[in-house]
C-alpha cells in the first residue's frame, strides 16, 4: 500500500516532505496525489503518479481482498481526478530499480538510484534503498543532508533533555 513504516535517519530526512504532518503511517500514494508539495519534490511528478498507480494495481492483483488497500484506492479515487483517470487505465507494473530525481527543500536537486527488495520474513514488506553515484553532486548533497539530520537530531535530543530537566 506504499505505507512508510520505518527508515534510518537519512531516509527520514530525505523524505521529510512526505513525513511532515502526515497521519501515521505516511503513505507515498497520498503524498503524490493529495499533497501539492509532491509536485515540486518529485522532479518528474507525472511519471511518479503513473508509477504509484501501477504499483498499487500490481498489489491489488496480488491481494484482491486487502481492505486497507481498497480503502486507500477509494480515498484516492474520490479525492483526486488524476488518480481516478490513471487507475482507470489499468496499468500494472512493479518498479524494482530505477532513478528518482527529487528536489529536497534543504539540499536542492538529487538524482538517486533506488532498489526495492522483498523481505524474506514478510512478503508484504519491501525495503527501498536509495543511493547516489559516488563523487557526484547528488552524493555531496546527500552527505550534507546526512550531516544536517545528525545535527538536527542532536539539537532535538538536547532540547528534550533541557525541557525535562528539573528546574532550580
């Protein structure tokens, strides 16, 4: 269903646009079709919309009685004319590897390769790994984002400790 159920620190920073103010769990399909920020986050937003629908179609074929998937498709169909039109095209495709070009609000444009891997312990879960070509501008920007995420987390921990510390 494209629910975002976990990530490392860099993954959370990379997809912070989707995770901000999302109802848990964050969902890539809701983000792409219902959040206007997705149109600037994904540099090839039209391609991403088709990819999302094709992935959901493939899952609907594998799991035709999945109530949460049916609910998601119903929600998107009622709230997005584009989703409704793409869903009606009946395109089915799994996307296991490829390129994602995003515009991150902190570090700018990133071109990342991704690979989707099924988890042996649970066929319903997949892990996505994103990487940048070593030495590329995207690699440098990803490192900057990693440093930012580390600093941001450290500041949040310090603020929490100060907030919870006994007052004199």
